[in-house]
C-alpha cells in the first residue's frame, strides 16, 4: 500500500473529490489538526449542499424504516435525477407520515381496548352487574382477588364494620360492608390492609361485564380493520416506491460522502491537502486520472509505502523520494498530516471466510500482521470435534450451523453458522470414531462391535478405568500437535522475514526458534535422559501402541544432537539480540 498526498486549489476540490470517488481507490486519512499551529491548516468544511443532502438522506432512511423496505427488496437499478429528490420525495414523506401517525393512533386505541378487556375479565368471573358494585350511600364495596377465608375473618374482626356480605366467583370476590355510625369512608378498605387481597378498580360502566366485553371486542375488531387498511396502504406505497427509496438512499449516501469529504482534509483559505492509502500498483492510474481531470491545478505525491510484515518494524514502512521511483529509507522523510496505518480488508473466500469472526473476536489483524484465519479454519473444527466427539451433539451443532448459515444473508450470525457447521461435522465424525451418541456407546455396540465385529471403536476417550491408557496417549498427541502448531507459526515467520529482510535475518529471528523448539523436544523424546521422561511418551506411537506409527523415541545420539540444536538456536537468537542493541 502507498500513502499519497493530493494538494490543490480549493477551486478544483469538487472535481478532485468526484474523480477520486469514481476511482474507488483512496482510503482517506483523517486530518488530526497537527498542521494548524505550524502551517495554518484547518479542518475543511463541507461543500455547499451537504446539509440538504444529509437531511434528505435522513428522510429517506426514515421512510424506509416506516415502510419496512429492506436492501434485499431492490430489483432493477434505477437512476434518481435531482428533481426526483425534491417535490416527489416530499409528497411521499407527507403521505407516509400521515399514515404512520394514523397507524400509531389506532395501535394506541387497540392497546387501550385490550387493557379494558383485561380489566373487565375478573368482573366476568364475579358474575355481578357493574352498576351493583358502586353508588351506595350506606354500603362500602371492595372488589379484589385472593383467598376468601382471610378476607372474611378480617371483616368480621373489624370494629368499624357492623354487617357484611361477600359474593365470590372462582378467583374474584366482592365484599359489601356496612360501616358503623361515624366510621371512615375507607373503613372496609382499611380492614383489608393486612390481608393478601389484590384490590381491583371498579370500571365506570353499567350492565353486565359480559355485555361490556362484547362491546369492547366489537370496538377492537373495528379498530383492527381500520389498522389493516392503513397498513395495507403503507404496504402498497412500499411496493410502489421501495425501489425508488433504495436508489435515492444510495444516491444521497454518495452525495453526503462527497460533500462531507473536506471534513477529512487540511485546508487554508485557497488550498487543500488530502491524504490516504491506495494500492501501490494503482498509483500511476490514480495520479494520471487526477491530472486528466483537473490538469496542473492539483499535485499528487507518494509519501510512503507499506509492505506486509508481522510486526511492522524496519522495512515495513518506507518513505518515498520525490521522484516517486524507488523506495528508500531516509532520516528526514516527508511531512504527513496524520500518522495512521494502512487499511485492512481480510480476503478469505468460501469455507474459510466465516472463521474471520473468530479472528475479529480477538482483534482484526493490522496491515503488518499475518491473517491467521486459514490456520483457524484448518485447526479449530478438528480440535473442537476431537474434544466433544459425540455423534448426537455433532448432528445438533451441524443443524444449528446450517440454519444460521442459510437463514442469514450476511453478518456475524451467518459467520457463526459457518463455524458451527464445520465444528458440528467434525464433532459428528469424531463421535463415530469414539462410538458415542449423547454419551451412550450405542454406535460402539451396534456398529463397531455388531456390524464390523471389532472389540472396541477405533479410538477411546479414556474416561473409564478400562481405557485409562488412552488418556495418557492423548496427552502425548496433544504435545505432538502443539509442537506442530508452533512450528507452523515459526515457519510462516521464517518465510516472512526471508522475504522482507533476507536469509540472515530469517535464520537469526525465526530459524533460531525453530532449532530451539525442535531440538529441545527431540532431546526429551529420546533415550538421552534415561528413565526421566514418562514411559507413555515412547509407547503411544510405538508399533504396538495405541496409535501404531512405529515411533518409540529417538536414539541416545539423536537426543544429544537435538540438545545441541537447542543451544545452537539459543546462540543464533543471542546474536540477533546483540545485533539489535
């Protein structure tokens, strides 16, 4: 990637923005204000029309949300002329907002009716007309839900109640009480304060509760019918204007991006400077196109180049001479308006792409780091399946993964579906090899032993006393796989250093670690230490071992050679450290 600077007169800034946008090459660097004090450059202001375009974009997105228009609803491409973003858009906005307001009113009415129906249900259970529950001069009435025995005892024990009557439904009770002379108007309610009795408010209505509910349900049906009509009208607008709104959103988003681009520029009264990253091989195309569009009114300069490197040191970023020809490390370099890293886009396709989400869960690799997605793709499902190893769970994981991967078009859920699908397939495979389904050894019994006549499945988990040797064997396998995994990392690092710095740096920085890692483990897996290492390290891969690969350890001589390689690697690494000092 190359960092470029575009400097020109403010008069040609719109043409430059238009040309750069059409090229779709430049990842713009934000101006951080570092030139303001020394050079007088300020952050640029939006081009005329930015506010109008932004307001219209907000309007279009609001209409999309109200109408439920999705990006997947787009059909043929439409070109939206300027005049279509004026009065026609305003007419759609007015009509949609009116219908949306009407929809909100009807939804509120529906909620209110539902609340009234819910409030009336207990009185249907009670079975008394509503006008019998209020309006008395000498009686007090309390309606509620609870156990009738504690309620009756509380009323009987109340000094301010001289007589009472309780009418009950299945769960609802109406308590009628005659207070004594001079008693408070809340005497009956006060008597029930200590009782578990949920008091209900008596509706302001007359007649039977059933009749009142029928009226409310009729009102609800009428309101629902009106709501369906409004929603149908909104749906018709969505069908008719959906493509227009999607095209208008795309057009306005581009307009806003163009008109607000100067917010990332450093500007003076008469000039502007913009910086950003482009692919190095496209520099000539980029510079040539700008020259063709605005001639000598703009100057394009390549400031630096960035090469892939895991850690980003040394030759990873290089200043470029003014002639633009060759990359050269300099002491002074070029003044840049902001210090930033090149943009990163992970390019993985097919079955590998979903595993990017696991990498991004830690952090997206920067431009100078190796993208480990392919390594995760090759190892994560295998390790996951190896650990779970159950046919039943594998089928469930596979089904969940397939559902997520096929249901969602893009995004994290689709990626998680791909990862889960791969993990499920390997879990199923290892479940067959372990002979397990939901923890039961049915596959072992009916397939490995019943159909194939084997005494046990090909591999065991080692979770029972009879198969405990497998547990020790898996420890050896884990060590071997770990050594292999680390070797892969060091080998990739070796080739990276070889490409960027040459053979010497590759050997000192990466080859030293390869020698140390493998030399140490060759020594451990040998006869050089006598009986110190545990025996299972040598028996697991032996000809008669659990995994018969014919390996029972290295010889005495090879072991000491391995230790020598370890010290050789340590010496090379020490040489590299001294060289850096």
